[in-house]
C-alpha cells in the first residue's frame, strides 16, 4: 500500500463528540469513521486489523471442530415469541422494524433461536450429535449508553459459537475446550496477561455463567480479581445474589480469602453460557437416544466481541503518540518513511518496498509530499510495529533508520542486511 493512495487521512485534533480513548485514536489515525453514537465504519486500516483478529479467532474455533456459517441479520419474530424473547420486557435492546406489506421483524442481537430452528432439520438422533457451529456476524443492540467508542456499540461484529449435545457431561467437556481456546486467542492477541476467567450471573440460563474480563481503566465492569489464581468474580454477581463475598466464594468452591481479592475496572471480551434445554425445548429440537427415548438437545453458547477486542487493544496498547500494534494484528508489519525531496531516498525506498512485497511481507510506504517530522508523527499515530526511515542522512550513515514502535532505540541498518 502506498500511503499517498490511502483515501483515509490523519486528523490532527481529537473528534469533538467522542470521549473514549479508543475512538479518538482510531478515528484520528484513519482506522474508523463515526456514523452516529455507537455506530462506526471500518476504513481500510481498521478492516485489516479486524480481519486479522478474525483470523486468530477462526483458527482456534476450527481447532475445536467448529464449523463456520453466516446467518441472517433479519429475524423472524415467531421463533423469538416461542422462547419469550421477543417481549421487550425480556430483551429491552431490540431493534425492530415493519415490513412494507405488513408484519414485523427484528435485527439480530444474538442467534440462539434461528440456529436452533435450523438444527431441527439436521438433528434427529444421538448419532447426529455433538455439533459445533460458529459465525462472525454483525449484531444490533439498542444500547442506551453507547459512549465508549467500539467498547460498546449499537452495531458491532461478534463471533458467536453454539454447541449441541446429547447430555450435560458431553457439554461440560466441550465447555472446557472452549475455555482453553479463548485463553489461546487472548494470548495470541497480546492480552492474555490481563484477561481473566470470571464468574458472572447466569441470568435466565443458569445460576452462574462465565466471562473473560480484561483489566482496563476504561472498562464499564467491576470485578474482584485474584491475580495469583487467574480468577475473577463480577461485582454484579454479588449484587444479584445479595450474598456476602465470603459466602459466594464458598458457594463457587473457590479457596480464596476476600482480603486477597483486588477490585478493578474491566472490559468483558468474551462469555460462555451453559444454556441447557432453554431453547431446544420450546423450539422442538429433540433427538432419539440409544434407548429410543426422545429428549431435548443440551446447548451452550460462546461469544467474543471482535470490534470490542480492537477497541480494548487500542485503549491499553497505546501511548501519548498513538497506537501500538503487535505484529499479529497490525495493518502492516513495516512502515517505510521516504524523504521525498531526495532522489536516492526515493529510489531506495521503492526498491525496499518492492523487495518486501515480493517476499509476502505487508508494508506501507509513506510516499506523500510531507516533511519527515510530519511523517514520523503520523507513523507513531498509526502504530505499525517497525518504522523504517530512508533519508539522505540515513544513507550517508550507511543505511536506513530502523525503530520498533514500542522502543526508543533507533539503529542504522545497511539496506542489504535488512
């Protein structure tokens, strides 16, 4: 990519109507564009990052035998009525709309119901189980407080996985596999050291559910954290159960003393729910077991907020100069800054750019008619892992200036060694 061809432009000032750090940085650096509160467009740089996050998640989902689908965003109200979730008193964040010739439909906020209905056409016997199905899908939620940039959107990208089982024991085994896969995902994204398995309220599904909470000062959640054991408890669980913390720890079977828990702000980046037969029973998803008995299918669901992960990383992997992406999700690995006024610099920049591309390496060449100080400032804001400056000064010193985004060290490297 030549930066002169990139249609997005660097913004020198923070957007006036966004208060969150992630939105300010991502908008200024040209990764996203704001449409309205809680609704953002992914621009070329942002889409590259989002797609790399998706690739990491997809690899782990495939490794635990997940099969990818793409479901519809438009929702048939009839199946939601059967489970009671069309009622605004049950789910108060629906976006609903009228059809031109009559009738009402919803915009997807989750997909348990439609996938369960699809599975009634494919599951009839214990031989058809288990099944693991996932997707990357836009969700629509009428959030009353969409003020945190991509951390809380009204339209956002989610990975949702659903599993179908013949018995609870089989479900529990897969549940643990997903938990391990999630930890692997967060480690690959560079946030494994701040992300914790967290006990949370199960809502209408079960007494308890589980979340993955990442410690972040900008987070809207509050957790009680045991860093040593890598376990946390959502403060909402304590409020919901009206139970003293010591009693809750005992009920959860956790050998932790209340005084060892640290109260911190966090962002929920993933969740896993044991659903049981909550959806299979009203929607008629049954199977015949080995003894010929008809039973409802056991289910669980597992979510990860893709755009929320991008926002979290922007919040915590940044400094006063801009974003700091690690290689696995950066839009480009190398960012070459060329001193345009010098013919030798232009020639060597282009040659280096072509060689990196020929080796399949992702590289952004800043060939704009701007001064090097401006290009350096912009490069820090964009946050690619490695910055290379090709200038008359660097060439005179014997090569190019190479600097990691997360380091202050600058070294001169001969071009042929690079």
